[in-house]
C-alpha cells in the first residue's frame, strides 16, 4: 500500500495490510536552535515565530483531517506545537515520556560543524555510524529507538483502528522508523532525510505491532 503527494514522499514500506491504527507523525515546529542547525535534544528551547506559524498550520491540517487523539513528547516544543491541533479538535494532549528526543550529550546547543572542528575523528565516526559512535555523554541511540518504538506500539494499541496525531522529534522519529521497519538503526541518517518541521509522516501499525510507512515528510503547509 502506498500514497503519493506532490510535496512529500510515498513509500509503501512495511506490511501489506490496510487494517490497523494510523499514526500521523509530526515533528515539532522550528526552534531557535534548530534555525541555527544546533542540536536541541532534551534541552528546553522555545519555538521561533516560524515555529509557531508551523504549529498553527498543523492545527489547520488537523481541522481538515480529524484525528481521534493527540499524543506528544513531554518536551515543551512538541507540546506547544500540538496545542493548535488539540484546540481545533477539542482534544486533550497526552504526554508520553518515551517520545522525548535523544539526549545528545556534549552536542546539546552545538552544531555538528563545531564539534567536527574540535574533534574531527569523532565527528567522522558519528557520520559513518551514529549508533556505534554517538556523541560523548549522549543517550545510546539504540536505546532511544527501542523506547520510542515501544511508545508508538502502545499508542497504536490504545486506539485500535483509529487515527492518532503524534508530535515529537526528528532524530527519535527516524530511529523509530528504522526499528519498526526492520532497517538497521545505524542507517537512520542515510535512509530517512531530516524531517521537516510540522510535516506529516503516515505510519500504519497493526495489532501485532508490525508497521507500514505510507508517506514521509509531507508538509501540512508547503509555504512554511
């Protein structure tokens, strides 16, 4: 099964069934650090004006494409991004701790270029295999992938046959997609491009926890 749009990517990756829970995965809106290509991770960083506009666009998208529930990472940038969608649909957001972004250790608030200038060998090792060579003091990416995948399976099980908006984070979502689609986690940077802020990726999860990716990185508003 696959879908296609003019602005996103259709994949049809995964199981070949049309039954299950539809998870609409959305990255949070742009933050001050992300505008500068800095890792935010578990740091509490505010949205930019662009980020707030992206959150509003997600709210308009939700009004046109209603969902049964909204789940978010507990990190404020995700909660704030989900708020317009919740208000549009009269839903209360549910926070799931295991949807938080990876902790990037010493890279929190810094760019990869800054780290590479300081330690070129470590930066190159990360680029080659980000799971085997995470940043110093960072969360193990494999652990993040497992907790995130388990969270999505729990959410899907809580809403059988439903449509659920899940607002969380770029690296976490890519790691989780690898886990759910049986792609080696070390390939997450190569297989999945950086997720656009407030863009939608559609994931179908069946009662056994198997998943199919129906679309990837489709902007809810192409102008943002």
